[in-house]
C-alpha cells in the first residue's frame, strides 16, 4: 500500500504556513499537544481519520501524532481537501490519501486506503469510514475499539445502524457535545457559510431575502448572521416547535413552495434530500443563488437540475449557472456541496479548537474504556464538555463564579 496519494508534495511549504497560522489560534489543542508529547497516550495506537482536510484538521492530526498515534488520513468531501495542507501532512511521514477534485471513485478508494492499516480508533465526519466497514469491507474493522463522529449527518447514519442492530463497535457522537454543536454548528457554520457566499459571489447581503431551510443549530447560526448582515430571513421547517422558535426569533416562516419566489439566496441545512427541488427552482427569481450547508450534496436537487436545464455554464469560479426551460437562470455555488468548506476555508480556527479538543478527549475515552463500551452511539461524557469549556474560558482570561458550600446545599435540598 502506498504511503501517500496526494496531488503534489512540493506544495508542502504553503500548507505548513496555513497549519502554523491556525496553530497560533488554537490554545486548547496547543495544551493537548504539550500533554500528549509528555504522556504519549496513543503510543502504538492506529487511528484512521476522515475529516475535511484543511489546516485545522491537519493540526488535529499532528496533535494525535504527538501522542504517539499512527495516523492514516483522508478528507470527507471531494472539494474540501486543500492540496498544500495534504502535502504538508505527508511531509511529516503520515499516511495521507486525498486530493482536491477527486472523482467519486477516487474518493472512495482513498476512504478504503485510509482503513488499510486496520485502525484501533476511527475519527469520522459524515460516516464514510464506518459506512465502508459495515457495507463492504468488514475485514478492515476487525481491530476497531471504537470511534468518534464529528457531524450531524454522521450521527444520523450511526443511529440508524444502531437501530438495525448492525453497529460493530461503539461510536461517540462528538457532534452532540455542548462544546461542539452549540458553538461549531451555530457560530462556526453561521460565519463560514456567509464567508463562502460573499467571497464567491462578491455581492452584498444587506437588502436581500435569504431563505434558510431548517432551523437546527446550523440553520440558527446561518439565519442569525444573515439578519446581522441586513438580510430579510425566511425559515422553512417541518418541525412545528422549531418553526415557532424561528417565528419568535423574528423570522418569517413558510413552506419552501411559498418561499421560493421570494428568495435571492437559498441555504439548505437540514440533513435531508431534495429540500430544494426543480419545481421550486422554476418559481424562483432570475439568477437566484442556491447553496447547501448540509454534509451531503443532496439537499439541492442537482441531478434533477442537470436534467432540466437547457443550458449550463460556469459564471464565476465555484459558481455554475443553469438556464431553466422558462428562460430564468439559477446559480449554484460549489456544485451543491458543503458550501462553507467546498468553496471556502471552513469554520474559524477558534471554533474548531473546541470541536477538535472534544475529538481528542473522546478518542482518549475510547482508548481508556476499550472493551467496556457497548456497540452503540454514545454521548460525550459531561466532564469532557466541562473541561473543554473551562479551558476555553481560561484561554480567554475569563473567570466565572463558583457556588459556595451553602449554595450547593441549597440547590441539592428539597426542603427550602
């Protein structure tokens, strides 16, 4: 098996510069790297990782390697891998199998190659490593003790496996940790989605109507930042409680059918397929902008659009224009893939510092509890959330109050 399958090792200096930049803005990972260098908790442990392969992920890999882990790494999206970062990781001696713009066949091959060193721990983003083991290569998962899943979509896939009774090893739902979804999904997605849309379109957001599909944690952040930029925001939902929440947060709420003729920019972040269909597109304004902030490129019906369009052309870097039979155009950013990472740099470093600190500590939890955990989707232990939160506050120089002994007794008593 090849040690690497990357685009160009000569790009490594540029990738190293990116990694050093984020490293200077990720104090939690800095602290873990120092700890791991001393303690070597992962010495001899094989870890396979599939996460968007850019600078923050590269630093996560280096922190785990500092703890002694033998790393095999790939990306989790064909457009999110940054070739210079992949080269910089390969230069350290890690096994790296990823390059930007891979075909689906090449991407699947890289997933398989990343598993060939028969990992003990898996770190997944979207469930592709775990999915391959469970679908066609069970032999590559025989030595897995457990793993960690980064994102909502991956957790959904894992819970489906658990319900069917086929999950072969325990998986920690990192996405569900408070220090992940409350900050990464909301503030990280909120900022990075609009960073991508603005840099790729060079258009103003103020005064436009933005339609956000869904009102989960990611959508909350997207809507919040859109409104802050001066947009009118419409939310579409299937959950009545979330719809009420969106209404009370100050947004209009309606069906996608009703929203489609009104929107200038559409962002889907639901985790479901065909949220924006060709039927919707036919009622949209001329040159409406379509984006997806969900993990898989199924929320905007790109395959249906490809069939329906009478003309297709690249109208700007990362933006494909489609002319519909009614003569109107719709513009799709990043092939309908995860817009904030397929067509930009992903979440800010300070946000991923928290998420990846949870990843590291969850991997440690798997290591320390191997053989003791059920083959289920496991919540991140509450103490990990608290440690990460306190370390983050410490890095910011923030102190918070502490209960007195009397206050603790008062809160624990029923006879007040």
